[in-house]
C-alpha cells in the first residue's frame, strides 16, 4: 500500500519509521517548512531514506486549496493519507483523494475533547480515563468515524508530559500503525461518533490560562497540571504574572511549616516550604507546586522564592573557561538569528524551543561526561551566564539538584540520637501514602510503637513503578557509564559505613536483632555487599561466538549482557537491611532500577537506606521503597506489566503465589529464596567442642530467625547424649534481654504473631511425643522473648521434624554408627534444599556426604559462613536463583545475541 505521511514532530517521525519497517511504501512526506534553518524531525528522517519531502507553508489561501500544492500531492499517487500529528489545515481535495481515504491520530477518547488541546483538557477536567483515537478524516472538526481507540488510566499527578511519554506517544505510534494494518487487511471499521458525551474546547493559550482561585484543591491542581508546560497556568503574585509548574496533590499540606505568600484571590495565603509552594483550595485541601516562572522567563524552584540573590558567582578556571567558550559556540549554532551570544542572552527569548533544550543538554553531556544535567536545569537557568554558572557548579559537585526533605522521627537511645524517615520513598522524595494511610511499627523488645509509617496503596506502587521506568528509560541512570555507576554505589557503601551505628540501632529496635550482631552482620555484611558489587559494574561483559559461516559471506556473532529494566524486590523481616543489600546491590550494579517492599513489620532500615541512597547521588527513581502489606504492595508488584523482574525472599507458599502472578501478568523473570529445613549431620568422630559451638550457632544465631538455620540435627548415637548435655550447658550461659545491651546473646523474636507460632510449634512437638529438654515457652517479661529450646527423640514423621520453626528451636534425632547412607536418606527426605552441614574429621566421609546432600549450600565443620563472593540459593522448594557472588548478577541481566554479516 502506498502511503503519504502528512504531519510533523518526533511522533510523526516514529510513525513514519514504523510504517516503513512494516513494508509499506511511503510515496511522500508532507511537513512544515524548516524553522531557523532546522528541518522537522519527520523531514530529516525521510530525507535520509531518499523519500520525497514536501515543505508547503500552507495548503490553501482564503479557504481555497492551492492548485499547485494539490497537484504535487496528487502526483505521488498515495492510496492512504496518514496524519500522525499535523498542525496545518489540509483541504478536502487532499483528504478525500486516496482510494482508502485519510486517517488522523487524536490524543483523546473521541467524541470527548475535540480540538487542538485535547490532552490539556483531559487533565483540566480531571478525567480518570484518557487515551487516543485514530479516526477517518471528514470535513468536520475531529468528527469523522472512529477506526481505533485505546485508553489508559490518568494518574492523579499526571501532567501533559507524563501521560504523553507514558502512553499517548508510545502506544499512539503503535495504534496508528495498527490502524494502517487493519486498512491493509480490509478489516478497518468505521464507527460513527456518538453525539452523547461530545465536547469541544478552545485551544489553550497563555491569555486564557489564568488561575481562578475560587476552586477546590483538586480543581486547582487539574488546571495547573493541564497547562503544564504549555501554555502554563499563571496568576498575579507580588505585582507580576507568575506561572506555576509541577503540581501534586498532598494530603498533609495544611500543617506545612514555612513562610506565607500572599496571592490575590486565593482563599488563604500559600506557604513557601522546603518542598515547594503549598497552595490551598476553597475546600481547605492542599496542593504543592514545585517550580515558578517569572515574566522575564526566569524559572526557579518554588522553595527558593524568598531566597535573596542566589549564590555568588563562581570564578572559572582556565579549563572551565574553555568549556564555557565551547558552550557559547553551541548556543550560537542553535540561536542562528542571534549575531553574538552575550552573557545576558536569553535562550528562550532568542527563539529556542523544547527540542533545542534536549540538544543543549546532550551537548553538555558530550563535553562533560560526569554531568547529570536535566531539561529542567535549562528552563531554570535561561541566560548564558546563569547556564554556565549552573553547569560549572554541577561539575564541581557544588550545586545539588534539590535538597532532600526528610520528616524524621527522632529517638534518643543507645547513646545517640537516631533519625528515621517514616514515609514512602518514591522518585527521590519522601512522600505520604495515598490518603495519608499509616500503620504503627512495633519494638519487639517491649511491644511499644516506635512510630507511624506510611502504608503504601496500589496507586503508590503505580507511581513508584512509573518513576523507576522513567529513570531506566529516560533518566541519567540508564545512560550512565558503568564506572560512574560503580562510583555511586561505592559512595553509598561509604555512607552506610558512616551511619553503621545508627543503622544497627534502628535494626535492633525494629527487628529485635542483638546490636552487636546487627553491627557485624546485618549492617556490616550489607556494606560489604554493596562494595563487592560496585566493583563488578565495569566488568559485566558478553562474549564472541564462532558460528558456521554461510559462504561466501562472513559472520560475527557476539552477546551483550543488558539490564532487565524495572525490578521489584520483596524482602523478609529476619535480616531487613542485609536482605535488601543482597538483592539490591546486584540489581543496581546490573543497571536496573528498583521498587522494593520491605517486610511490613520491619520497614525502618530500608527507609534509612533510601535516604542514604539519595544523599549518595543515585538519580531520582532509581531506588523506591514502599512499606506496606504483601496482599496489596507485593501483589501489585507481581501483577504490574512494567515490572520485568521480581526477586523474593520469604515462605514457599507465598513464593508459589508470586510465581503464578508473575506468569499470568507478563511472564516476568523471577528468583526465589524460600523456606528451609536444613539438615546438619554430626558424626561421632567430630571435634565435639567445635560441633557444639557451631551446632548452637546453626540453630540460635539471630534468635533462630535465619533462613539457613539447621532445622534438624542428626547426631550419631555414640555421642548423642554428650552432645545434648553440652548444648544445654551452653544455653544456660546465654543472656536473654535488651538487644541494645552489649552483653545480651539472645534478643526478642521479631513480632508477636511469630512468637505465638513458636509456642504453638513447641506444643505440637510435645503432643507428638518428642522430648522437650529445655525451653518451649515465652519468657515472662515484656516483649516477644522466647526461650532457647531443645527437643530430642524426634521421629521422622513428626511435624517438628518436617516443618521449619524459624525460631530458636533445636530438633535432635539419633542415627546409628556406620549408617551413612541411611542418615543421608533421612536428611534429604525433605522438600527443601537451602542449606546443610556435616561435622566429621574424616575428609573422605566429609566429601562423600557433601556430594550427596541435596542443598544449595553445604557447610563442612562450620556453619553460617556466608560471604559476599559466594553464591547463595536453594534447591527444590527452597527456590531458585542466586544471591551474592558473580552468579547473582545473572538474575538481573538479560543476554542478547547479535549476528552481523559482512
């Protein structure tokens, strides 16, 4: 089919490219004339392909088609006109000429929002659904029969830019091409537009974008976002017209602390805060505006409205002066109508447009690889002098993009003041959950509430995933040099080390971990993990592969390891920070972005980590932290179509559910570290003292809340009683108490529900006939303390022999001397296979047993000895995939094979 493409812009360019890719013949491209010597992107693309390009300034004069223009169009012989985005009026002589007629893309769900500002009005009216229509052109204004429609949800803080980038652009390109396919196949419908629901709104221009303050906060928000960035909603402030950008609805703005700003006509003064300008609707509810633009074109962060004069000018070095002159030449090449670029030259008043902003940002990045310049920076520094000063400060690391605002909960404990964030962390900001929902996180030492924590809802998950997706696809993170990425991860590890005592204190308070263990393992190994993986950033590589040559041609095949995209991580409550580190470090090293759900009962170190990640310089959207329930947050992450990988540590039951959801949604990649019932075999020829010491550690380490804990000990009959006696003696030496007390060996269980399950677990063991040697009940003191417990005479069929306690419960069974294969059979008679161990001084026996044990990790004459360089993961129903070591990177990478013929 022969197609004429009539239109302009990047959207038109992408439609053109996809149509050619589908094999259609483009007989002509009709677009707008060059502007300031620059061709439209559609024209540039077509000219590269040697397709005929026509740049008519107009198609008609005084309502009549220009005959010469129509004749040139007719000479192309088009069978279909495709108008992806067209600002010119095309006469009916052209619209009706092709055999198949003409189709037009329109960014609304017709008949709603006919007219040129459809996206603006979708937001201004607060529509919950948006989308686009491909329709058959007629002689009316967007009234032709509908060929195809696709819709999307409109998020409450969407702007024209976000909904366009997220849906209307990418899906609009696909939808337009799909419409052409339907026409080619003879299957394209013509559905008459209904009269009901039809609306037509005027073009949004600056003069009709003034804000009416006598509205609710939501209506004000919709008006501002519906005019963001063009034409820009404005109001009079301090005697001049100020334009408002970056509006979000906020739930707690009425309590904002800051400096009042009088706004004529507003129901009450706005408030300039660290986060921006808080505005009030006539219903008392609030919205937050991030940026303001003055009449002279200068844009500032709203939080800086009352700042005097800005920063003092920096004196440039010789190298920086060279950079400034290079950028002056770039400005000159963009602003061709300006004879000379002065320090006072204004980028936008001199004729620059949005595409010029993109080019300018890219030019800076080419000349200064470490820069993380954003389009917004150009809008806020529009004179050449301001622009250069901003670039130099950014390159020196003196100019932070935006102050991180943290609403801390402060506690004086453990001889220090700890500062804990308690809100969701989305797109580089701490924010409240939808509708301000919260829950209390509990200190297991005494059962009291530590603080209120934001409780994420489905809409919060969607916002976080959208932020992660944009950071991966459009942001600096996805384009960053791997060594620069590694540098940021090293910096994050350094910050964690600076705050290690604070992190360990938070971990002890929130999870019950003994402080000394939290400092060494929970926090210490987390720091080691980030440092280890930071070193891998520039060492991820593919390979070249010899393939059979198809003579006479030659071929080169090679593979690339690429990041997957947006990854979801769901972690448990036993090692809150360490489980975060094990997965997140590998995920970020591979170049992905992450949305992480900490366990609902232990969110605080994850939120502190988010703060440190931001302070380390990780770009917005790369790390997002969402405390909340598994049923809401975990389920939405499993179902979300934009999440491409999910890493989970937790129970086997939930792991199976996650696998089903991930398969049903978009077949996302999954790695699972699930339950365990790890066997430990102790032979009579072991080093008894070491076996007792390590046997104790294998069960009671971290209060038994340890995924690789020895769930069952098989002790050779000849040493069984002696082993039990020594274990009980050691248990009596253990100090149970406040985890912040340096002499404490054994802290509280993580939460009340888990404590109750341990009590029930031990009662079941007693009922089934196992012998309770010690423990088995809650310690009579405030908090969730459970006595270290030992069971003997445990038979293979008993519940406690089969199921994991995940607590300080030692399960002991005897085996007869010489029955190595029989004890191996019993040890392997479980659906789990996370870890295992053997104690013997016979090296041959040790090697034989370690070979036969069916588990992902086998410890010989030691236990719990994990290292960041050694892969960790299970077999069977203990899951699949690896944390730690080089192998962990493969969980967050995809392999692409490329074959070139030459």
